[in-house]
C-alpha cells in the first residue's frame, strides 16, 4: 500500500508542477499562436525539466492529465522550415522542436485543451 500512496503523492506533485508551469508560461507571455518554445526563459526550462522528471516516475495511467494530443506524449514534433536560396531555389528541411501545445512536457496543458461544445 505504501507504493500506491507514494505514487498518489507523486501524481499530486506532478499536477502542482503542471499548474506552476502553466502559470509561468502565461506570466512570461509565451502562450499564443506565434509563441515559440525556443524563446522561453531559463526558469521555464528548469520547471519543465523538474516536471518531466517527476512525471517519468509515474505509470502513464496514474498521471494527473492525459498525454498531449498534438505530440502524443513525445514532447517534440517535426518542424519543417523553408530556406530560400536564390541560386538553388527553396529548400525544405525538417528538424525536431518542442511541441508548441505542451511546451515539451508531453502532457495536456489547460491552454491547449479544446473548449467544451455548447449545446443548443
């Protein structure tokens, strides 16, 4: 029973860290369509690393939130970039970057959730 109690408290800690991370994202003004995770301050990186470390200690079914629907919990997504070169024309490259919806946490953040459907 002690292991379940420990995992329950870890789940609570992960949720607390998620709320702290979401607040820090909002306070930094990085939420929104044109925000880019590469622009994040060092404090956000530290919080994300702490959050990921705690979340990795829990089985997926005991995480306080669902995986990010955009990256499916992978924390990164493929990003295509177009480079224009006048002599060769445009070239497309693909690289990996932090998921812009979960900001690299792998978990659903409240700002990225779909609004509830209105009935009527």
